[in-house]
C-alpha cells in the first residue's frame, strides 16, 4: 500500500514559497496546484505529477511500523513570520526566543492567580476562562 508523506511535501513546499501575503485558503490552493505540477522523476526520468514523488510504500503485516499523527499544537513559526519570533527552529521540541520569554514570565490565572500552561484557555484550579 502506498501512503502520501505530507510532512515531507509540506516542508519542501514551505522552504521554497513565501507566505507573506497569503491566506490559508490561498496557501492550500497553491500547495495543491504545486503537488499536481508535472515534474521529471529522478528514478525513472519520466514526467509525473509531483505528488507521486511523495508516495511511500508501506509494508503491511505485524512487523510494519505504525506512525502516529502529529497532534502537537505548539506554535512553531515558519515562512515569513519566523523573523518575528526568533531563529533556530529546525526540529520538533525546540523553543523559539518568543516561547523562552513567555516561559520565563509565566502565565497566571486572571481570577485566582494559579500557575497555568502558556496555551491554557481555562484555569485548572478555578475554571475561569483566560483572555
């Protein structure tokens, strides 16, 4: 069975395209058109849609490795906004200068003052909505 490696395709697209004046809808449309472009395959030297370059063979059976989806919702700036939040964002888990500054300052509940995660929308102690 063949699977589409969207992470690799997205990283390649984002590394060559600026998002300075793009909306999410425009970016998605441009990405879809980019995937459909005809390119020369490095292996077979045939003209194929770029999408086929990102298809990977998945082995089926008990020995196949199950890949977990990326559900991390941490903000990692990319493209044109990288400069605003700091440099050096190359792999998962690295913090930006912006995140480091927020971590030093911390976040507290506006109602009871309890310590909160930076992305908390509600207080764990009193349940108050955070603005």
